């Protein structure tokens, strides 16, 4: 994980060349919210389900936006609203950056609830069409606890990284610069909601893991419903073959 962070910082420094460093007072820790409703599912190399942002072109006609401290007009207004929603208003630190800050970038879309159902009987307790929220967990990271603590509480990944995070090689792609300001999210879908699934990574928002294997059919078409608030839900389907 350390190597991944160092590489990302090095790449940023190389790309900026000889640009002059800027210093300013940041009232909020999050410097940019990335908005993109083109959220899709894919099976990871380990057979889990990644919830990720699929990059699009203008021809796709899907709304994308970036709300940052540097935005103007309506986009700056939305950035300020998101900072207020997440209680990120008193960071108040002078920091330097080149071109753009490399810290505090996250998704503008929070998840309120996620549900998963299968087209087939999963086991005796989960017939086809019933919720699998009690056996599917959501794994991700978020700076929410850092912000809620008044920017004081941090997480020592070197000493305390959950063993569960080693179960999929795609998890490191979620990590951000200043990883100590991000806390793990790891809970069954029935137990977590809006309070946990906020300020998610901008690209890979999280990964779904099954705590149980099906007892009969191994191939299941899964419908994943993600409640993103404002009476909006994203519904995606994916086929997963259990081993």
C-alpha cells in the first residue's frame, strides 16, 4: 500500500514539471467531489463484486461533474453544500499544492443502502428473489471518521489493517494519498447505511463480498440496487459464478 501511494505522488510531481507551488487556507479537508452516475459492477480477479465508476465520453450523455474549492458559480455552490452535508467546515489548515491538491478527493455520491437479490435459490434461508443483505458485506474506505473527530482521529493501517482487506487484490486501488486519514468500512449490508457509506473513493467505490456460498446452483444472476438518495436508485445486474 505504501508503494502505491508513493508511486501516485511521484506521478503527480512528474506530470506537473516546474509549476510553482501554491499555498492557501483550506476550510475543508475534501478538496474535490467527483460526480458520475455511470456506476457499474464487475467481477474482480478474486470473484468478488466491485462497484466502480466507469469512465465515459461526451457521446455517452451521462452527467459528470467535478465540484472543488476552485470551482465557480453553481459548481462551487454545490461543493460548499457537500462540505456542509458532510460537516467538513473547520479543517482550517494552510497547505501547499502544485496545480491541484492530491489529497481529499472523493465521490460526490453517497450510498444510503445497498440490496442484493438472486434469480435462483441461494440456500434454504434465501430463496430466489429474497434479500441477501445478511450474507453480503460492503468493504471500502472513507475519511468520515477523521472529519467527524474534528480532524484529530487517524487510522494506523500498518498496525491495524483488517485481515479482510487482504482478500482481494483490487482493494489497494481504493487507497488515497494520506491514507491515515481514511478508515476501513467493513460491514454486512443489513448493518450499514448512510452513516458509513459517505465520501467513498472516486473510482472504485467499494467491493461486495459474500460471507456464504450457495448450496445448489453455482451460477447466479444478481440484481444490485444502490440507493443514492433523493429518491434515486441505481439498479445493476451481474452474473457471478461461485466456486
